[in-house]
């Protein structure tokens, strides 16, 4: 079967022109103008790659990317945008995009990337999840020490930290180290379920409780009896549902929607949030009494930007994981890449690093990952305002400047803005590197 590419863009002209180019290269190309139709199409037919715009009506590309990642985690997605920026590229990588292209698309680069994806020996194996936390950071080591002490207890735990810091992995460790480890471990993502459906998801329902309730359905809390239940992003739970959750924790029983008989449930609760729950309490958005019920133990995970010493060891672990998945033999990072990744601020934390390493392993053709194996935006983002170009080795700085000039069609003022430096700094650096 030919390699099938789905194009998602609200601009029909983009869909038609890109489809025509791809078909002339031997690929099967299909397109969708309404992003709301993507899920239905992916359910009906097999697709090998999605090329998707960022700005679309009905649902944005980033939101659709997150939906695709949840339903088809290993499906490669390339984002495109006429409003490209380093920030949007980094955000796309954070949510699992393989790469990010600015419009008008550099077709030779895109086609080269598609050819490499087509030749992968494995495209649909699910990505394995490293079940250990790699760290040399003192704060993270302290967290792991607390996990070891908290795990065997029955205490409820709140895990606080930015998106992508590893909150779910910490929750997994808490369950695996508990006396409930051989029983159910149920997860609920409060941010991913509309509030109107969350209560039914949590408490279950009786037949006839609402229009589509054709039979009795047990809720997640009931299924967690004897085990552990993990509420991810609990800060997204409505005040109404919070009140019901508090009552369950107090009484250890609940009633299914549409039912009258109480159901008892014995479970341990772990909650996580990327929001500051204490600030939400002051704003009236989170119940203080529920917070104190949940936070018998609170674990705060440091963001990756505060764990610079961990970036290379974590990247090395991911390289090993993706070597196995993609049948590659990448030995590690080049010194230039290690330096660039260590300098990066990692707004998407470990999740962002994982996505970058996956892409780099896929496209690496040598023994070690090189600068050219990274998305272009990361080479440019490696130069930031605090360090400037002076912090980079000459060879790296030359490469970054040339890429910025290429992206801005040689306009030095725009290139300086893209690099987040002054025009004078750019001119001086170009002069030192004989780039004038």
C-alpha cells in the first residue's frame, strides 16, 4: 500500500497544491478542510502521516494535535503555519509534533522528511514508557526520597508541577510501591473529560439515568475499589464535582447517577495538577476543605529548566528507548547538541525533550545526533537573549545565523528579531564570522 498522508488545512488551495505535489511523488494524499472531521476520517482509514495547520476554525491545530496523540499516539504529525514563531514550534513539539514548518513550506525539506518516515522499519509500535526517573538533581532526588517513604502508606498525595514534569510517572511509582499494587490502578484526566461527563465517568450510572444510558455502568471510583485512583489535572474539576468528591472521601461511599442505593468504595487517592491549587483556593476556584483532604502529602516536581544537569542523561535514556523502537543504533548526542539542549529553557519539560529525541533518532544517519537532526526552530532557539550569540561556539553561531537569514530571505532586521538579539549584535557577530 502507498504511504498515505492526511493534510488538514482550512485553506483549500493549500490542500489541493500540497496534495498534487505529494501524489506526483508517489504518495497517496487525502485532505480535510474542517478539522472536526479528522477524528472520523482516522477512525475509518489508515493514515501514515498527518500534515496539519496550526490556525483553523472550529478547533485549533494544537488542540487537534493533543486529541490525535491521545487516540493514535504513534501517528506522526507535522505542523505548518503562516504565523510561525519559535514559541509556536516549541509548543508543537511539546504536544508531540514531529516537526514544524513555516508557510510557504520548503518542499524539498518536507519531502526529504517524508521519505525518511516512509523508510522507517517500524512506524506503528507504541512508544515504550521509561518507568524510572533519571536524575542527578538534588531537588528531584529529594522528591524520589519522599515517594519512597510515602508509597507504602495510605496517605492521599498531591503532585504539583508544570505540564510534562513527570507527575503521572510519580503517581505510578506511588501505586507500585504501595500495598495496593496488585489491585486496580485507575486514572482519570479531569482536563480531558467535559465536566458534564466527568460525574458519570467517576460515579457511573444506572440504566435510564439519561437518554443514552442503555445499561448500568460502573464508574471509575467503583472500579478502583481495593486499589488506587489517580486524578490528573484535578484543578480542572468544577466546584460542583469537587463538592461531590469531598463527600465521597468523607463517607467512602457514593450513589451512581440515576440510582438510590449507596455504593461503598475503598481506594487510595493520588491527585496531580499543573495549576497552583493554593492560588485557586484564594480565587474561589478550588475548595479548601477538599485540598486539605487530598494534600496529606504534597510533592512538588521541579521543572526541567531547573534540572540542567539532567537534560543529557534523560536524553540518553530516551535515545536507548527509541533505538529499540525504530531499530536504530544511535550512540548519543554530539557535543554541540548536548550544549544546545542544556541551554534550552524547556517550557514543555521532559515531555518536550522526549518528542525532540524521538524525532532526532528517526532522522539521525550517523553515530551521534547532530544539530541538523533537530528541528530548525531549536537550532535558532538555542540562541536566547540572556546568552546571545557570544555564548555559542563559532561553528554553531554561524549555522544559526545562516538559518535565521534563510528564513527571513536575507533581511537582517527580521533575522535579529528571530534570534531575539539587536540588529547591531547581529552585524558585529556576522563581521567576526566573515559572513558579510
